[in-house]
């Protein structure tokens, strides 16, 4: 199976803070599959590191960084480029970083920069999901392995 995976979960230092979040379960689950590492924020042109960003509003979409600057355009551009790469690679599944404003799958930070979660999808995750590609995050990897 061809699977897209958030690059930070594979240990790539591409997160907003310059770090990564390698996840042993994800890495193990992908050992026998073809993978496409993705980072919508990098694809959208955001530098590493950059200020933390959160989705302030869904309709119309508004993404702001912790300094109050509008980051919507790079998030949308990165989501579109990521979906294009996923389609070109023929991915049947995406394993994405939980709670991320790009990759969150069902729960994201609420836009207050206080660590509070709300129901919602990251910009890229929603686009990938709406294109018919199932999306899970690293917290659901045990379900995939079983």
C-alpha cells in the first residue's frame, strides 16, 4: 500500500519549532509499505522554524500565527501541493500529525494559543479527506496495526 505520512512522524525536523516527533509505531507500521513523507507547512513556503499557528476560523478559513499575522495563504498553498503529491504518488491512506493546524484529524487547537482543543480538521487533512483519501493520526496507529 502507498501511504502518505507527516514527515515529522518519521523524524524529519520540519515542525514549526524546528523539531520532529518521530513515532515508533508509525515507523514500524510503514516498514512494509511505500511511503511519501509530506509536510504541508514546508510545501506552503513557511520557514523552519516559524511561529506556532492555529486555525482561528473555518468559514471563511483564517489561520494566524502566535504573533497575530495571517498565515492562511501558505497553509492553503501547502495543502494543495501536498494533495497533488499524494495523488501523483497514488496514496491510499494518510497518517498525519495529530492536533496540527495542517494535519490534525478531528481535533485541532482552538485558535486561542492556550493548548485548548476543539473538533476540527487541519487545512491539509481536510483537503485530503475531502478528496476521498482516509486520514488517521499517530494516536490511531495501534488500530491500523491490529
